[in-house]
């Protein structure tokens, strides 16, 4: 397979002005006719026009109306080349035949539940027709769709509907025109039996926009929350960024077979059904929140991605990092900012940190790829969002907004780079952020060590920072990063001290004066070693560092346990209160893991239990915050901190602490469950979600004791639940403990929900993720369950992905988990390479485990890589994992 490098980027020699497409959708084949108005960029300098194409049957090709003969073009399995096209503007017409019914890759044009649907990002358009399938080729499109009227009554594409009508032979057509220039990856078509929920939105300038959410008719009642989310997102983008929607129509279509969550095609967003459909009985609070976030995300792409797009795929984070940041801010504004921040940081730590420390580590802007699909990663998305967040931290809200305004003013309608975004931020604020660009080019999570000292006589408090950016594949040596550290200093009453001035590099910087006290500042840490000395500090403070997690780094400080307990109780930065508890928990878990490995008996520090009790019983705290604060760090997070990851020890320790907490706080937990039971009607708002989160977290603690009385309580919660959040939480609580009760409830749940594929997927995932020893056999059995289908990505992610997320069973010492995955990756690769390569990623950190496990996992990777006909997708991940 060929590797593509950022350094080799070249502007296209040909530009396309307009593209007129016609689709004749048939039962066994589809004919795609395209008519492209081509403009030569370098007039008079003849050069070949190379079009991408994959799995296409070429029927005809014409230049300026004249059919080309075989010798006038060259065709291989990836390209169609015209060696000497006309030197000035010309019309290129191409007709191809494709087979959407056989397309199980879910890329290009495919069928999902009987409906036609497209997915063109990143390079799927080339599976539809020959084209310069790259984001810097932007053109205006029309799309005529012709199809059977009974089978496909609804025909949709981007932009505005120009015409529609009947044709002979029970066929009909629709003609769509998108007035905005777009790259091919934003093209979309949907044809099928769908019905819509309709609504409208009046924009800030008074224009009316028709909103339609399309699903199979029986699902329309489940689209109310998606519609609410869409309208909220449209309003938010106007209020916060001054960005107004630009067409009269906005369509969303939900499909059950989709490789990712959703796709932001211009005015025709296509969504995985699980991110559209929700009712209180069939979706959890987590699903409701995910729908809000993803509907927002795809809508926000209309400006950050569509109006201003990426020059090349290396710049993916330009649109994705920025749009994730925007959806995070939107969700924060719609709920609790702290809780959302905690959830986002946990995601970063649990998924992105391990990627940044493994063989697939890559910068936010990668330097190379074999298959672009493999770079839709937590690094590009979540770390990319943190990079955008740092601009806001450094420039302030209004500075950030000025930068965004300038970005749109300069680049509307263009395909640009991360430097263009950076330049807009700097220029709008007259700021010099030069070394900040390393965040785009250097992989690896910076490790920052902070040491403090206090001089009571001089009333000076010093913080010394030392940063290390670890080596990553192809990047052994790194430059220091520009790290914004938000900080406050707490006095002995737990109050923030006023910060007046700080000495840095021998230069005194004023922070605030007496009449306008400031208690928080942002330190700009740019060198490998750097000291900041605060003046006028009356007593030894307790520092609250990296407030609101102001940079995506691993921070290590000289705070003692008692400092951490103090911060947990008093920090005015709620994120850092949670963080203090997590640091304590991580330290505790690591020391118990060491005890476990040395066969010492485990005992839990009573101060830790008391800390949890004081949070649990603190009525002044937000309930969702409490739920987060009493939840222990995940097993992956702890393993990630060990030299040799030991899944069994980490699991045993986490279970031990959970049970100890449950035992010691049983009465408080019981009271929490009883006092926070849900009302009859389900309401999706912060207050009610927070109650449910706290009640269900407490319930899980209690259930861990596997005590018959408590099991009865959990069963009661299961049976009396009036919404899926409570019912599924009770089911999950019971499912922790093997036995008849578990089996009975799992089968009851399936019987109840077998007609709803989205709920059944949760049922698969719950069983797949189970820590019950030897669970691989159960998961193996579930592969042949009538509701399972290897061709549906959601089912694969639930069952196979879920299983790989259970450290004890996936990493079982006998290698059964690895063997299970190895065999499945090869089966899946024949069906859907994108999904297969996501699954094979579970092997990528095999070197983190003991030698015995390493050998077993490596053998599976070697078996995979030596298989015949392996896709480029799986090859890239497997080969990089073995390198
Ligand atoms: N921009 C979208 C990316 C996407 C995608 C990429 C590769 C293969 C399939 C895909 N489906 C959607 C989604 C987003 O981030 O908004
Ligand atoms: Zn996106």
C-alpha cells in the first residue's frame, strides 16, 4: 500500500466549476452520469488530468461532446487518466455503473434497510464516479435522481429542490441544486421510504428555514429530541458565534447502517439512527446527551467544515477539532459546564492518552497516512478540540471570537490549513503565539512536573515547571510546547488569594491591583524549565493548578494527600475539586495494585472513604457532579499509568475499593437511592438527569455487594423503572454478579425489547463488557444470536467492541480474547474494512502487557497481517502496531 505525505501536497492542476450528476437508481445496478465543467489552473501548460475511481465500471467518457477512444485515456484500478486534455476550459462527461446493493463497506453509495444512501467522507465519492476526489476541489453541484416511485418515494440531495415529477414506468425524478461550492466529500443522496418530522426555524435575520428529520414512518415519534436539539444548535450558533444558517432547507436522515456517528453533508446530514432516535422508554440520558451533542456537531460543521473546509485531509482537525470544541461548548451551555468538562477530560484520558503513548501516536495534524479513514481519531478530534480550547484560554472569550470572525471573513468559500486558523487567531488579537504551532506537529502527551516552594520572609511563592514531550513513532526528539496553565492559590481557609504580581524570567508582571483583585491567572509555560514567582503571598498557599484542565497534559505535582483532600473540599474551580479526588484515587489504586501483585492483603485508607462520604452527603453540591466525583478512575486509566499493565490486578483492586465503599457507606448510599427516585414523567433537563445519575451510581455501588437484600432492591428498581435510564442502570447493576438473577433479568430485558434494535444493541454491549470470568464463551455464542449481524457496524461495535473494552476478558491469560478478535477481524475485513480496522486497533497496545500476553497478541497480529487480500485499512493499523 502507498503512504501519502503532507510534505508532498500540491495544488490541483485542474479546477472544477460545476458538476451535474444524474443517478438512475436500479435494483441491481445504478448508472451515474456526470458532466463536469473543467477549468485548467495553469492554462497552456498541458498536464494529465488524473481522476480517482474505485470499484467503478466505466461506460463512456466524452470531452466537449466527443466520445474518447480507449487510447485517449488510461484506466487502472484506482485512477482514470486523461494524458492530454484541452488546454483551456472544457466539458467532461463520464458514465459509470455501480452496484450499491453489493456495497457492504458503507462507503460511496450503498443500501441501508432498503433505502439508498451515501457516505463520501473521506474518499467515498470515488466509489460513485471518477472525480478529483480531494477537498480542495470545490464546485457547484446539481443532482438529478431517477428511481422507482413506489420503492423510493423520497429523493433527496444537497441544496434546494428545483424540480420533481413523474416519469413513465412508475418512475419519478427530483432535481436538486446546491448553490454553495463544495468538495466531493460533502455530496449526499438519499432515496427511499421515509417520513419526516417537520418544523421551522426563523434565523436572526428573519429568514424561515424548513427543518425535516427523515426516518422510517414508525420512528418519526422518536425524533422530537433530535428536532429540539437542532433548533437549539441553530440558535446557539447565532448567539455565540453570530453564525446564521444559509439555505431555506435543512434535512437530517437517520439510517441504521453507518460506519460512524453522523455526516455533515451540506443541508442533508445523514445520521446513524442511534444518534437521532430517542424516547424515554428506549434511550438513556447518555443517549439524549449524545444526540444533543452530535446534532449540534454536524450542524456546526455548516460553517466550520462546509463554508470553510480543509485544503487536504492532513488538516482534518481544522474542521473536526474546532467543531468538537464548538459542540462541547454547546452542550456545556445546555447543561452543567463542569460535568461536561469532566466527561470530556475523562474521554481524553481514557482514549486519547493511550493512543498518544502507543504505536498509532500521531500529531493532531498527521504527517502521513495509508488510509485516511484510520485518522478519524481521538487525537484529531478530542486533542484537536483541546488545542482550539487553548486559543480561547490564551486569548479570552472575546479574543477568541475576534479570531473566529476574522477566520470566516478571510476564508469563507475556501479550503484552508491549520496555519490559516492560527494566523486568524493571532492577527485578530495582535498576539504572538509562535511556538503554539507545535501542538499541531508533535505527537505525545506532554508530561509536566511542578515543584513549589514558599519563602515566608520574602512572602514569595515559587512554582517551577519542567516539561517533557515523550518520543513517539518517527519523532524521537521534541521541542518544548506552549502550555497555558490556569491557576489559583488557596489560603488556609480555602479561599482564592488575590494575585498581584508574578516574576518570570526576571521580569515583573502585574496581575491585579488592590481595587480590582484577580484570583486566577494563566501562566504561559513555553520552555523545558521555567519558574514563576508570585509576590505578596501572605502564607504558604495550596496551588490549584491547570484549572478547568487548561492544557492536554499529564501533570505531576508535589501536592501531598492532605493538600489534595483540602482541594477536594474547597477549590473554587469545580473541575479541580473533582480532579483532586481523582488524583487521590489514582494514587490509592496504584499502591493497592502493588500490594495485590505482592500478595499482600488489601486495606483501604479510611480517609479516602470519608472523603467519598463527605462528597456524597454534601447537599450543596450538584448531584451530577457528586456522581462523577464518587466514581473511581477507569481500569484503563490506571493501567495506562503502569510500566507493565496488569489487567487482573487493576480489576481486582477496583472491585475491592468499590465493595469497601459500598460496605462502609451502605446507609448513605441507600438513602441516596431512595431520595432520588425519578418522578413518573421523564424530563431531559440537568436537574432530573443529575438525580438519576446520582441514584444509579449509588445503586451500582450497592449491587456490587451481591447481598440478597440489596439485589431485591435493585430488582425493584428494575421493575418499577419508568424510563430506560433507570431500567438499564438497574440491569447493569444486577449484571455485575453472575448467577440466576442476572440470567433471568437479562432474558426478561431481551424479551421486552427484542423489537427495538437500538435497545437490543445495548443489551449486547452490556453482556460483552461484562467482567464475569470466561465471558468470551458467552460473547462467542451471542455472535450467532438471531439479532446479531456482522454487517451492521452498531452491532459490531456493541458486541465485539464492547468485549475488547473489558480488560479482564479481552486480555485473558489463556489468549482466548485475542484469538476471538483475531478471527473476527479477518471475517469483518471482507465485509467492511473501516469497521475491521477499528476493531484491530484493540491490539495496538499489546506491548504494554506482560511477555506472555505480548506473545499471544503478537501472534494474532502476525496472523492478520499475513492474510490474503487484507484491506489497506487493517494493514495500516496491524503493521504499525507490529513495527
Ligand atoms: N465528518 C464526519 C466524518 C465521517 C466519516 C469519516 C470516515 C468514514 C465514515 C465517516 N462518516 C462520517 C463525521 C463528523 O465528524 O462530523
Ligand atoms: Zn465532525
